[in-house]
């Protein structure tokens, strides 16, 4: 250590993961979700997610915790019963609205990951991509196409370009990875941004 210098404390990275409050029909999606949880913990990356203990959301949180990682949940009060708020997390924030939930998840995260899910998952993903399109942030957004689950979603985004409602460059606002190992490889070099990007709207 240099004279008169403070010890360097590594800053923890964190990613927000959007995923389903149901598990879906394909068992491979459950396996991939648990694989992601273990992988995040192994790489020292904290999880920020929707705060529920059901569906893929709950499986993901439990997998991170079981592997010794940290999990921060963010859930609106009105959803805390419907999505059954997880009571075993490292931290749980209860917000007053969906909008404040999204703002907090943004502020706490260095990047965003879309895993398999339903309308809510797709809503969160499209909104965070749109915020990047508007220049409100420049954090990475990943779509993990486990077993081709995202094909229809990606097709809709491509159709918006084909039909003239978005520029082709818009498709570079997010990155598609084929599976969880590919995602974990990309996250290894994830830059720290959250501490400098705590405000959005």
C-alpha cells in the first residue's frame, strides 16, 4: 500500500433481472434461472429484482442466496401480497408505485437482464431499452434467449424496424445472448455505473 493512502475497497456490481412471476411450461427455463443465480453469486455480482418469492423471480433470488450472494428486492406495496414478497432477502424496498419501483431498480443497477417472463417482464425490458434510446442512460441491456423463448418478442422489435417505426440502429440498444453461460461471460467485464447514475426522470 502507498504511504498515507486508504485501502482500496472493491465496489460491488449489481444487475437488475426482469423475469416471470410464474415458472412457465419449459423445465429448461427453471434450470437456466437457477444457473444464473449461482453464476451471479460466484462472480460477486449482486442481484436486483422485483422482490417476489414466486415463479422464476423466487427461484432466482433463492439460487443467489443459496450460493452466498446478495439480493435486493424492490416491490410496490400493492404487489407485495400478489407476488408474495420474499422475506429472506439481503434487502427489500417497498415502493409506492410501479414507476418508483422502476426508478429504484434503475438506480441500484449497473446493467439489466431480461430472462423468460410474461407481460410485466417485457414491459420492464422495453421501458429500460426506451430510456436508453432517449439518452437517459447508457447501461447495458441483455436479452437471454433461453431455448428460443424470446423469438417472438425479438420478432416484434424487428417488425417495428421493418415497418418504419424505429431505426435499425435501435436494435443495438440491447444485446441478445443465447444462454446463461454466454450472459455470465459478458457480465465479467461489466463496468460500474450505478453510483454515478442514481437519477433518471
